[in-house]
C-alpha cells in the first residue's frame, strides 16, 4: 500500500468518525420530534431552500435561551420556522418569540409550522424587510436573546440593532459565521464581507464577550455566540 492510500484511508475514517459522533450527539441530545420532521417536509414541499440549522444547533439555541432565562426572543430571518420552533419551545408559557421574515410566502409556511409544533400561542411572524421592522421593536425591547440568520450582507447592521434591543446578560447568536473559512480570508462577495465584518465587531466590541464555533456542515460552519456584558 502506498502512503497516499494510507493518508486517504485515514481521512475517510476521520470523516466517518465525525459523522458518527454528530449522529450520536443528535440522537442522544437533540432528536427531532414528529412536528420538526414534518415542518422540514413541508418546507421542502413549498420549495424553500433546505438551509435550516441542524438539530444540534437547535438544541444549543434552547440551552442558551434557558441560560439567560429568556422570556422575549427576537429572530431575524425565519426561513421555514424550524429554528423558531426550537427557540419558542425554550420559552415559558408567557414568553414571546418575534421572528422577522421578508418573504410573505415563507411567512405563511412559518405560521403553519408554529401551529403544527404547538407554539403559535407564543410566536409571531412579522413580514417585511428586517431593517424596516427592527426600529419598530424598540417599544418591545429588551429581548433576552437575538438570533440572526437572515441575508448576510447586512449582518453588521443587524448587530447594531441587536445591541440596541438587548440588555446586559442578553445573548446574541448569528448563524453562518464560518462559511468554510471564507470569512477569514479576503471576502469575495458581499455576504462573506458582511459576516467577516460581523465577526470582527463582535470580537472587539467592549460590550460583548464572543466566540465563533464550528459545529455544522462537517465543522465548516457554525454560530457566533455573544453575551452582552454588564458595564
Ligand atoms: C445560506 C444561508 C443560511 O442562513 C445558511 O444557514 C446556509 C446558506 C445561503 O444563503 O446560502
Ligand atoms: Mg443560516
């Protein structure tokens, strides 16, 4: 056997090990129920892109929401409502999730998803451009957790709003902050540039304590998690 063959076999074994570990963690800690599975099937049926967070990320959102005793959660970018369900399920009965969605068609899917998952009573979809809707949320602030997972170029502006709409101890999470490492190289498109700027800002803003964590797409993408520090 050649060295090259050995190297390839080792890489394949490592890939398989990573997949086995992720599957085991998902099954033990983050198993989807019938509603979550059904919502994904509906999203596929409706032709929505299948770019939702992983179950492990969903469970992490629940963990973070519970850690900050979240009663009010803001999500920027609903997609099919999959992440919204994970978030809303971490709320107490009198809690509230507000999720912002630019597409009226997607918002309809989200509404149905929330009904299916039994969280429609504590969840609200607002339709429009997030940068138009965010200023209207100031009377409903502070939010205990903000989850950013919308279009990528305005991520820095979403961060500005997240900081305006939170309190010390609130948690701000953004998806897709690693993107195959592209965000750490010279950005080649506006989306990557937006995320790169987001990462730079959360890493250096004295109001935040932050970390990007590789956890999705075979450890090539993941959340950046920040907590708003006490002054
Ligand atoms: C894209 C957007 C996402 O939020 C994601 O998780 C993956 C991909 C995209 O726009 O390609
Ligand atoms: Mg995403």
